[in-house]
C-alpha cells in the first residue's frame, strides 16, 4: 500500500456554464473532498468549490495563494506540509492548471519532492479551440500574448505567420478580453489573404462561437463580437 502524497491538477470552468457540462462527476467528487488547495485567487477558487460542492464547510478549506512572486521555497513548504498519504489540489483561474499557467511551477516542485502528480480531465481552451479549428493539430505552437504595441504586435504576427508557412504549424495566441477587437483587426490587416484564421470565443459556455475563415473572407464578413469575452486566435498560413 502506497502512502505517497498527491498533487491533484483539477480543471475549472472557462466561463459561465453548469459543472456537468465541463467536468466529469468523479472529478467533481474528488474536488469536493480535498481540504487544501493552491490557487491564483482564493475567491474564484471558492466559487469553483461552491459550484461543485464540498464535503466540509468552505471556511474550513485552506487555500494558498499562488502569486507571480511566489517562491519555489514557499511552494515547497505548502507541499511538504501535506501529510504522508495526503492530497492537495491545484486549480487555475480558468481551464487546466499548469498549461499556459503558473501552476506549472507547483507541478515541478511536486515532482522534485517525489510526489504523485495527477492530472484530471476538464476543459482546456487551447486544445478545444484547436480541435474545432480545422487547422493543423499535429504541429502547433501556443505563444500566449502578442506584444501590446501595435507596430511590434503586427511584426510578431507576421513572424509567426512565416514560421507557420515554413513548418505548416498552427499558431495559437490569446489576448486580454478588452483588447480582442484590436487583436482581431491587426490579424485581419496584417496576415496574408490566404492564411486561415480561427476565432474561438467563450469556449464551453452558452456564448461559445468558433469560426475559421481565410483572412480574405474575414475582411468581407461582419466583424465578430469579441469585446470582453475570453477568446483564442489560431492561424495557419
């Protein structure tokens, strides 16, 4: 019988939607039984736990806050405090923890401590958008955010387009929701007419909207409503 401590990587919602739509029952049960978590934001972590239901009062659940400046030593202290044979959960602000997410550092420390790291099924906006895009799912690169400066952003998008054409590689990026319109406009005005662009908005929610068109087609189509809605942009030259 093993007594290894376990770090559970538990996905959370990508937006307003019933838990039954995006998280298997077994994972909801697991999430509800844990008494200690690591999260970027305690408030949103509690909202997630309230949605899936917990075996103990929310105020009795310990939530460590993972900030940008949280040191590996601090994370190590949190994980070493887990009793032998015990469990701790890791949740992201949205989607799968440790994928394009600071939780990756927690998983790295857990491995260094010899802990079991257990990933659980749930929504990953990156993979869901890629699945629905019709673009190349064999070769792809996720870049996170493009530069904020308009000129630098355009140059970077062109550079990624050149790499896409050379490698036949799908390029994926996100943007701060209130800058989605500016990003879309830059993509349409910067990329080649033949490049295919997928816009994936509010994935897994009732406002989900995913469309792939060539840049030339996007230019002649009505502009999508992306303002303040989580959106991924994917393109393939």
